[in-house]
C-alpha cells in the first residue's frame, strides 16, 4: 500500500472521529444525558420504526427498475432487487465506487454504460426530491437560515439540469467513449414526464423515511417533531453522500443533522436523534441484505 493511500485512510479515520466527537460529545460528556435520552427509547416503537424503514428501503429497487425501463431494458424483478440491495451495502466501503461497481457486476445483461447512467440518474433525482422535502421546512416554519436556503436552491437547480434527457444522453455517450464502445441510443425513451414520476416516488419515500424515524422515538425523551424528523434528514443524507472521503457519509450526515436540529432542540436531544438515524439506517440496510440473501436461494442469483 502506497504512502498516499495510507495518508488518505488516516485522513478518513480522523475526519470520521472528529465529526462523531462533535455529534456524540453532548452525550459522552454527560452520562446522565445519555440515559435520559438514548436509553429512554421504547423497544416496541424502535422495532416498529425499524421494520418500517427496512420496508421503505425495499421499495427503492422497484423505482430503479422503472428508471432502467426508460433506457429500453426490462430488468427481471429478482435481478433488480438483488443487484440494488447487494450493491447498496457497498456504500459503506470508502470511496463510494463499490456501490456502482456492484450494480454493474450484478446486472450483466445490461451494458455497463447503461447501468452506470441509471444509477447516476437515480442519485440526482432522489437528491432533488430530498431537497424539495427540505423546502417544506421553510414553507411551513420559515426559520431556515438564508445561507442554507441559498445553497439548497442552487444545488436543486443543478440537479434539475443534470436530469434533463440531453444531459443523461451526454453522460451515456461519455461512459461509452471512455470504454471505447459504440452506443445505440435509439431504444432509449427518456423524457421529463418519466423523471417527474420518479421524482414524486422519491419525494414520498423521503417523507416516509422521516416518519419511520419519528415512530422510533415515540414514548422516549427524544422529542423531535414529525416536521423536523421529515425535513432535516434528507438534506443531511445528500451532503453526507456527496462527501466522497467518508464512507456512506459517516459522521458528515450526523453532524449536519445535529447542526440543523440544535437551533430548536437541546444538544443532547439533537445528538441522540442524529446517532439513532445512523444506527437505524445501518440496521435497516443489513436487515434487508440478510433477508434478500436468505430469500433468494442464499444469494445465488438465477434469472429466468
């Protein structure tokens, strides 16, 4: 392993440790605060919210399959479920690339350029939907920092531009050129109406994700409102995802979420809720992974 790679790994670890110290410090410094917040979670509500979250995540392969159909491919349902769920755990490996590589490797009947472009489209439309959910906070409450609103608006405009069919075809041609292969675009049926359907689906899924976190904290002293639970997590997810150096946005997402919540809640409550979202999402991802592995013949993908 080269010195450059070692330094990068050290930088990743230090960044994650620093950000998690920022998030967890209100609870770490005060053991009573930890017991008064995190340990008050009710097992029944926690399990109900966790199962709801896993069910929501299980809907994403179906949305991605719909995206693939727009590129002229009818992906088998089993293939779409397995490839999405298996590659999804690749985001926990530093660099984000394994999530894309895994999707390509598990959809061999589709050209790699097509698969990469569909994943790209999936990310930008879901990110745009997440920002729209964040805007709900501004419309209903209005106490959003002008700087946050400006950055979110600019990012939203960029994401809207990137999902235009012309840009998608450009990236598709770019992938093909890098691999030095010919690309037939005649079977591709991309249009703004199809993108709008995908946008609405992701918008609903983001809202339901926030609801699942809210269900988890019911009956506990982590009293975060439904509105805040729904509208703060999506924007923190996007910014964490875009941080390439942190695997699965580890530490980045939690620190952003905590920063957004500290304007309304105590540091202990914001810290406990931020950590809970991370733990719950990791559990939800791997519960779904294990379920898929067990259900689909112990991981053997056989298309019919």
